C-alpha cells in the first residue's frame, strides 16, 4: 500500500504538505506547481487514504448524515447535490437517511449517533415525533443543524427565503390582474409554512386586498394534498382566479383537480408553485414556478456542521441567489368574463 511518506519523498515535500494538499487546505503556502506535482504523483502511484486509520487517530468517522422526511420527494435532489459538494470539499462522505415514522429510520439514526458513527447531522424538520427525538439526541453528541423547520429547544436553523418566494409568486398573479388569489399551504405551524403564508398575505395587503380566510388551506406536502387543497378552495371560494401552491407537489395535484372540474388553465384559473424542478416544464400545461436556492441550502447546512463545532442557536436564511420567477403556461391574465361552472364534478 502506498503511503503519504512515499508520496512526499517522490514529490520532494514533507508528508504534512501532501496531507494538506489532499485535504484542499487553502491556507497552505506552496506554489501551484508544487500542488500540481503532488496531485500528479498521487494519481500515478494510485494512492488511497486509509480512512479507518485516520478515523482512529482523529476520533472522526468522516460521515455527515443528511436526514429528510421523505427521500422520494423530487425537491430534495438539489439539496442533496449541494450537500454532497460541500461534504466533498470538507473531505467528508454524505449519508442520506429518512426519518419518516413509517420507515422506522429514527431508531437506526439514534443508534448511529450514540455509537459515534457521525461527525455531523443535517435534519429536515417536518414536525414529527421521530425527528424531534433524533434532533435532541444528536444535539448532545454531534454538531447538528436543522433545515427549514425549527424544533423546540433545538439548534441552528438554515432556511430558504420562503416569505420572499411566496410574495414573488403572489405578486406575479397580481401583476396579471388577479384579485382573488388562493393559497395551498403546507403543514400548519412549521417555520417554512408560516413564512410562506406571511409572504402571500403581505403581498395581497400591499395591493390593498384583504385576504379571506376561505382563500387559504393547509395540506400535506404531496400530490394528493394538492388535489385535496384545490378541491377545498374551489368549493369554499369559487370566485378565486389564481392559486399559489407552496410547493411543487401541491401544484401538480392542484392541476389535476382543476382540470377535472372542467376549468381551463390559465384561461379560467392560474396556478403557480414554489420550487422548480426539471419535469415542471413537461406538465400540461407547463407549470410556472419560483426557483429557490435549494443547492445552496444543502451546501450551507453541511458547511456549518463540517466545522466540527456545535452551531450557535439562531437562523441562517439563504439570501443568495434570490428567488427567481420562471414563467411558463400555467399563469395568464385574470379572466374578464363569467367563469364556467366550477362546482364538484360527478
């Protein structure tokens, strides 16, 4: 097995320099030529670090866990990509876990934390009992940050600009002359859910409109939740001409309900979603969405826990890049004439 000492001898530097080059230490003061020579020799000699030995020496596993509520949610792909890049830059490996109650993932995570198997944890809050248990245990043993939703008595929170994004989506419909704008929100009480509702409310009030309680519903963050939310809105507020959906899965479900009612999108009703994913442009109609800094969210969270210190309480909101509107076919001018019947389909 090739060692650091052998690499150093061939490169004409010390083993410490080789180690710092491999760990991407930007404070190392060597020339670009020296760095390039070390990396070339590492490749030529097919060097692989002894992770097990390094872990024993440093009492570190080299693992960071990214724990989400539902790994099948397509929104997480960009978060995971950002987290993976940040982990690689910190010379860590990323472990993806699911803390949904039905998957029983919480017990395995608790065992991993208690066994010293993690250097850090990023946990997406969703209000469940399992994640609360994991967060409390992890907080005592490893650096832990939360994504999007805080848990009482817990640690640092890293969030998207949710209020800003919901406001941008609502203003888009207002600019199209919509004046009765509904909103399908995510689970009540969660940090990001309440922020998105505030963004919708503030945009309407700034336009001198008074949002009716019947214009807003909470639902689970699923396609089925979006379908149910759209039915609820159309039944209790039949005059609405636009809907802000607080995530992309809600919007997909809402699209199907609206079309099943015989309503045309966007001629009779417009729909816009928070989060933009690749297949949104392939829906019928293509879905207007607000692009959120998901990659940066995952990267920042991993960056914080990779430092090895317990994060200070507080909140980091990802301010750059700002939310961006991606206009497609699902939004259009508010209807000027009488809308067709939006009563329940039989």
